[in-house]
């Protein structure tokens, strides 16, 4: 345990912040000392729900960053604020949790990277599925050579993101959400990178991308709420294609296929398929040379990445890992530099729709 608890400022007091606050409260080495947001009521509500009494509220982020004793800033605002929020936190010398997606353009990403490098602060990006129990198990199995050498990985983010989500109003718009891959599909892109490397704490480096986009929801005012099973007309419109699919070449020779599907009429689903020269994984089912007598798929009882509900996401694992990195002066495998490689695939897909040509990476 650290001598003094690390002080935390949570910025953007919405849905995901509830889980960041909870994880920092639970970690024995951190204390939430301030919450900032657009509206004071939201800060108060988050504190009240979490039972926080000794906490300061701010509606001015610059002032909040000056609050005494802040070591970590957790950025939970909508994505179009992430770049400026990250740069300000880095310039103030704070370690930073950056919710996904990290930014809305390559220019913003470059500016964030430069600010973080200059400030030498630690970062972790909200690819929280890296701490999902099935993900942890698969990575350990890959590292243990359960599938031999890998050659193909596919993951898909199939979530009918709509008005049920508090963040939808910004996320659905082209100027603030940008694309389906960026808003939600980046989780699947990151998972493909993560599983395309056999290293337990390593992700694969993309070198080329080709993508198509389509689907039916763009510009359509019909919306399906899969929680209530209700169809709605006059719904806010998605301003970009809700379906994107990309092929990725990695520098280790593995090929990836990834899609994002906001147009699917079904509950949230996150399928995973990993193929190696000695075995295969399909979600939590395994076929491996390690089980020479197996006569059917071996099923791992575990927690699957099968809901969009933030209360189910393993934020505790992500935050505990980040605090360890800070206390031991280690870089996270999921830091800003690594997350840039995930985001570049989403931006390469957008370039592809313009040029109709494969896009070579890196872009920055
Ligand atoms: N890693 C994951 O699995 C995961 C899951 C969910 C969301 N996320 C990401 O987390 C981010 C936030 O999503 P969310 O679902 O929490 O959205 P949300 O519920 O809309 O919360 C965003 C909060 O940001 C605040 N805000 C808006 N504009 C602001 C501004 N100019 N300055 C300060 N605060 C401002 C809002 O504050 P007020 O209430 O004060 O008006 C709102 O409460 C998004 O990037 C999203 O993609 C990640």
C-alpha cells in the first residue's frame, strides 16, 4: 500500500463515471477528491450515489485541475472533449485515464501524444475489455501456446446504440461522433489487435487496412430499443453508416477481420474467433492440441463480454492495473501510445471509403 493515497479528479459526471468512481473508491491506494462536470447537479448526484462526502465539485475544469492533491484525472466526458481534456491534464502534470474513443481526428491524437510525452505522465485508455475474465483467460491460453501460431482473428461489436444511451445525442452526430468504428467499434478493433498477439500483455501492430461501410440506419428515423423491444419513429438520426467492416494485416503476419454493427436488431453481442495452427477459440469454446483426447468443444465457464451495461464492465481491473503502473513507474500495455494504433484503424477505414484503396499504417 502507498504511503499516501493518490488523489483523483473525475471529469464528466455521466454514465461511465459511476464505474470509474466506484473503482477508485475500492482501490486501497486512491481517493476521489474532486468531481467536475458541465452541471453541478451531476457532480452532486454522482457523489451522493457513491456515498462520497469529502469531495469538491467544479464546473470549471481548469480550476478543478488546480485542486490540491490531485494525482490522477479520469476523463469521462463525451469523446469530442477528450483531446483538450487530456492535453490540459498532461500540462498540469497529472496521470490520466482516458475514456475511449481518445479523440475525433488524427491531428488531435498527435497533439495528445506530444503533450503526454512532454509531461512524462502515465496513461491508460478505456479498452476495459482487456480485463474481462474471458479476455484474460484467452490471453493466458494464447501465451501458453494453446492455439500454436496464430493466423486469423475476428471480433465484432454488435450493439444497437440508440437513444437509450445518455451519450447518444453527441455520439450519433458526424461532427461529434465521427463514425461507428470510433464511437463503439474501437472496442472490437482493440480486441482484434489484442488477440492477434500471443504475448499475454501485448497487442499486434497493424500495417494495412481495407474497409467498407454500409447498413440501413444512417439518416433513418426509425429506432429499435432492444431493452424494451419497442420500435420508435421520429427518433434522432444516426449521421454516419451504422455498419463498418475492415480487414487488417498485422506486422506479425496475422490477419484480422473486424466489424461494428449499430444496425443489428438483437441484444448486444461481441463474437470472438481466433485461429492458430494448433487450435481454435470461438468465444468461450476451445479446440486445442493441449487436449489430445477431446471429443467436443471444451467450454470455459466464465464471464463473457455480452452486455453494453457499464456496471458489468471490469473497470476495477483496469483501474487497479493503472494504479500499479503509477506506483511502480511502469507503462500500461493499454496506454495512449498503444491505443493510438487501435484508433488509427478506425481513421484508416474512413480514408478507405474515400480512396477505395488499402491504407498503409501508421498514419501518424
Ligand atoms: N469503456 C467503456 O466501456 C465505456 C462505456 C460507456 C461510455 N464510455 C465512453 O465514456 C465517455 C462518456 O460516456 P457516458 O456514457 O458516460 O456519457 P454521458 O452519460 O453522456 O456522460 C458524459 C458526461 O459528460 C458531461 N459533459 C458534457 N459536456 C461537458 C463539458 N463541456 N464539460 C464537462 N462535462 C461535460 C455531461 O455532464 P453533465 O451531466 O454535467 O451535463 C455528462 O454527464 C464516452 O466517450 C463514451 O464512449 C466508455
